[in-house]
C-alpha cells in the first residue's frame, strides 16, 4: 500500500491476528494504547470485520525491513466523534490510531516516519483536510513524535487524554 525506504504500511490480513494478540498483551504497549488485553477470539471478533472491509476503520500493519513491527489504522471521523471533537461538519477529517508493537524499536524515529507516510497517503489518496488523534497526556514520546509531524494539541478530552490535529496546508 505505502512503501518508503525500509518502511511498508500494508493492509492487515487474517494472518496478522496472532501478532495483534502478542502486541495487545504487551504491558508496555497497553500502557499507552487504549485496549484491553485480547486473546485470539477477541482479536478476530474486533479486527475480522475490519480486515474483511465490513467496517469503516481500515486496519494496517507496519513493516520495517520486511518485519511486522506495529499497527496503524485510519478512518473517516464519524458524526458522533465530530461533535465530541467540536467539528460542525465533516470536511474530509480522518482519524488515526497506531502503536509500535516491537517495543525495542521505540525511540528510533520509526514512529515519526510511519506517521508522515500515513499523513501523505491520506492527504493525496483520500483528500484529507485534517487528521486527528487522541493521545494520553503521559505519552510524551508519542506527543513529541506527533508534534514533529505537524500535529498540534487542540483540546483536552478528559483528565488524561488530549486531541491533536494535523491540518493539510495547500
């Protein structure tokens, strides 16, 4: 789907469910990614419809040097979320969520590269005018990464969660 240098973002498939189980049971990952630990049945129930194209969320696996290292998903922001975030209407506003599941690769610039790749893809291929994400206040590494990619904090959603926004500049 998207390839640059040693980084590939590809559509997730059913062969990736085992990876998701491993990553979504890693306590370091779960400290920052809002998900409960999942077994294989729960992963299939949640991610299966997405993989099959029966859900609005598009799930992707991130590979570095041909090895799966993380997850990223994108989606057009739905009406309920638009209101929650304070937008009056959807003008090609997308959301993203992501994590690097191989924690030994944290802090090496891979997250920044994968975010820039997906922003470029959403801008060029989906005409995204804005991209938003939610981030925990204590996730300073991710916040720094997002700021490097052009995101700005725009709203506090609750005591420990902020909304960040990237705007396409023509």
